[in-house]
């Protein structure tokens, strides 16, 4: 499967969508990161009689780490807190996707020394899918 180069990183998961997010949520809790919300897009679609492949989003972060970059680049607040999207493609493969920190740096002109505050998302996602 070829995914567009749109600033997102897509990591294949060997787990189901709910299990992938459960694993990520457990990791976030051990790292003392706050889970602000978990949105079950496919579950909500089902409630209104629509079909959608499994798709769930988790919104997470740490105000101590996220606030300094938002102060320096206020528009970053549209992309923070960080998000990870677990979704199933047409071939029943599960992916865990997130915005690349480098993409967010370019999009919002975040000072280089503050990108580290949001760059931890990659290792968290990698740990969740191993």
C-alpha cells in the first residue's frame, strides 16, 4: 500500500485497532502522559447506521512539554495535543499514524530547540506496535 507523503507517519501494527490503541494508552500512562480523549470513529458511525472500517483516535500529551512550543508558535495549538490514529485499511491491515514532528515544525515554524518537546511520539508508537 502506498500512502501519500502528507506529513504523516504510518506504522504497521500486528494488532487489531482497539488492541493497538490499548497498548499505546498503557505506554502513555507509564510515561505519565495524559490521555485527553479516545474517539471511536467507526463505533460512532455504527451508532447511526453507517459502516466504516475500524478507526480510533487517541489524543494525548503533557502540558509541561507542549506549552512552550505553542507559546513560540501559537498555531501549533491546532495540532496539539498529539494524536495517534489506529485504522484498518481495505486489506484488513492495521496502521498507527501520527503527524511527523518535522512536518509540524515546518507547518508552524516551531523553533528547532522546541521540536524535541513533541518528537517523542515516534518511539511511543514504535513501542506500541512491537
